[in-house]
C-alpha cells in the first residue's frame, strides 16, 4: 500500500489543478477523495490564509488539527473520516459557522461548546447514543440546523417522538434532519 497523501501533497495537487490561483488566495479549497487518502491534518493547512470553506471529507483523518491559523474559515467539511472528537476546533471557534462531520466515529461531543458561531451542524451517522451528549448542543447559542439522523440515539426512537424530544431540548433549532422544525406553539 502506498503512503497516505499529506496535506503538503494535497496542496501541491490542488495548485497543479488551479495553475492561475495561489492556495493562499483561495476562498474554497477541497481535499476530499484524495488517493491515497489523507490520514493527518497538520500545520501545512496554515497556507490557506483566505480559505472560508475547507473540505477534507472522504479521507482517513482521525484527528482535527492544523486549522487554528485559518482565521476566515466559515465552513469545515470532515464527513466520512475516522474522527472521534471535537478537539482541534478551538482555533476556528470565532469564525466557524458550519461543521459537516457526518459518517465519523463521534460518541462524545465534549469540546463542541467552543463553537459559539456555529449555525449548522451535520453530525448524522456517528455513535452518539445518550441524551446527556445531545443536550451539550444547547451550549451552541447560534445552532439552527442540525442533522442527527443515523446516530444510535435517533435510531432507537420513533421519528415523531425523536422530533418532539430533540426540539424540546434545542428550542432554537429551525431545521432538524433536513426538515423545518414545526412547534406546537407556532400554530
């Protein structure tokens, strides 16, 4: 098996594909579907100075790292990786508005509370099985769109009951699992 693609290699490939752009000027950068896959995020990502949307989905990344220099980052896509925790996001806590982290191995959401500007969280198909973890999303004051389908907590309930229980615990949600939230008091 060949060695994993490094972030430096991914940057090089990106620059070869975009000969008239410099990665430091790019607003959107995609390193998804790298072959061989990326296994580690590192400080080479600090070259993405103006990046607002970074996609590293569909790789083999286990830890979030190397993004604290990305002061303009608004959207981070890490779906379909091997990520187990939210640690590593502290450096982008003041700018990150959307985190797409479905299809990973997240069981505990400790650390999510640093993301005070987060509006969208796609965390479906992970391993969250307890309401005790789910209620930590209350610490995200701006959260309005949550994708949670496919977690053991969700799978263990009837859909209608799930919606009632989830929206009761997260009263600011406008969208849950891709559908607008309708509350009893909205009528």
